[in-house]
C-alpha cells in the first residue's frame, strides 16, 4: 500500500469552504484518506508543503487535446501522423498547467485516452467525444468556399466522420461514435466563430434531430450530450431537447436561463476562446473571418456569463484549449472573475462543479475517499486568481496520488 503525506499546507478544498490552515493530507492508493492537523504525521513518504496552498486538480470540461490551431501553411505541410506526436506534448502541457481531468470535445480517439490511462503518456484523465456531429455546411464541416476541406479532424480508424443530416443519419452516426468509445456525444447545434461558412447565430440541427441524439446517447447508453451552442435559438432547442451542457452559450436571455435552471442544464462558457483567438490571431493562423467573428461576440459572451452566474445556472469550467495553446487553460478563472464571479466561485466552478458536470462522483474535492488529484501554489489564489494562469506558479501537480510535476 503506497502512502503519501503532504503536511503544512493551507487547504482550499474545492467546496467553497474557507481556507483551512496548518493541514496535513494523507493519500493512500490514489485516494485522500485523512485530512487533519499538521501534528497528525504518519509513516510514509512525506512532502513538506511549506505553507503552500493546496487545491483540487483543476478540471477543464471543454478541450481539444489532440489538436491546436496553427497557420494554414504549417497545417498543409505537416504529415498526418505527426499530429499524434504533437498531442503527447499537449497532454503534458495540460498537466503542467494544473489540469488533471478533461472532457475532450472533438478530436481525441479512445486510443489516446487509453495510452494516458496506462501510463504510456503523461496527461490528464479524459472523457472523449471522439468527433462531433455536424450538419453539412455547419460548424463541424471544414469545407471552404474554395472547395478545400480544412476540417480540424480527418476520419481514420476509430475516428468516424461527424457529418450527418436528418433524423436517421444522426441516429446512425451517434451509434457509430458510441461504438468508437465515446464517453459523451458532442453536437454542433449552431454556427461558430471559427467555421468558414456559417455564423454563431445560425441554428443548425432541428429539434427532432437533437432529440434523437439525446435518445440514442442518454436513454440507451447512459451517455450525456454536450452541445456547441452559441446563438439563442439553438441554445433554446438544446435545452428543450434535454442536452446536458451548453458549450459557449454566447447569446443567452432570461427565458433560456430560467429553463436551464429548471432542467439543471450546465453552462460551459469558454470565455478564453475568443480572447485568445484575438490576442494570438497571427500565431494561430486565424482567418480574417474568424477574427472578425471573435471580436463581434466577446462582449456578449461576457455579459451572458454574468447573467447566468448571477441567476444561479450550474456552470462548469471549460476553455476550448486547442483553438488556442494548450497549457494556458487556467486563465479562464481570471476571466470568470473579471466577468463577475468571485475567486472562490471560480475555483468551485473549476473543480467541484466540473466534476459534477462530468458525473464523476468522487473527484473535484480534497475530501476523504475522493480521488487524490491536487495542485500546490506558493500564493493564495483567492487573493490573486491570476497566478493560476502562470504555470511556474503551479509548483506541484498530482493525479491519482502520483506526483506528475514537482517544482518544490
């Protein structure tokens, strides 16, 4: 039986409770087994936390861990298989940022998840959607007016194509994604910022199509559906259809917010996505159209987050990492605070709430019998939430009780 003892830490446990000082945390076989005073030292490997702050491992419920935007010339010149090796770096960067669990919203296969689980690759715990369902000409369709397809994901064994139109096509395609190992089904319910031939306000799948996706995923397989949904009408359709989480949610109104509260629908805001697209447009190879749309939506996006937060919608942290650079995920907490959340709520949204959104019952808290994912920081993030965006401030990262990063 392996035992790790982390003593002399200030604990922010993810529940929203006040900071607890002078704490010792005992970890056995990957789980927190005892949380008490520093005086209660037991036999085992001991780490002196030196008064640092312990938080649960952060959880990003919207990433694309197998891809990252880059200029078109680089994409065209890169061999297909090279992307798999790049993804190994993306996974390690995500861990080094303090993110120990992710929900991959398109692009990662079951094999990538299994390689991390088996310790072949160092990376976060994953739930995968495999690919995303999209109508022809929708947000998941990379076909450009030139006739060239520049989609982020190319089909291969274990990565079905996501384009499907009509009730029976989406039923079959949902089944194909489940067969490929999807833990969650992703659907493009509206247009988007980065897609070449649509707009965030455009509504895509019909109510009948959305309902059959939910039926196939949830009612037959116990799998939830997450929806890229930016425009208001598309968001309303998703909520009514019983979709579990609204990704982005740029254009919310009071009516749909009330419906989300009533149905328990999660909002995964990804405030970082348009901000990063604007700031790093040249480096990421963002098109002029994508840049313009990001600029159009940014203020509406922040306002919608604040309305949902103030009303009490369930919110889980998500970033859209992959649209921008992996490893910069925790800037999302700073943006949530700038948009109206308290620092403590931003932490709860990124730990406890995110674990609940992913339906992992024993994750997201530093609590006895929970999975022992945690990070240590020198400074108190409640006093300056912005420290979390700096990877050098994340001194220790542990997943399942195993130290994966140690800068002590």
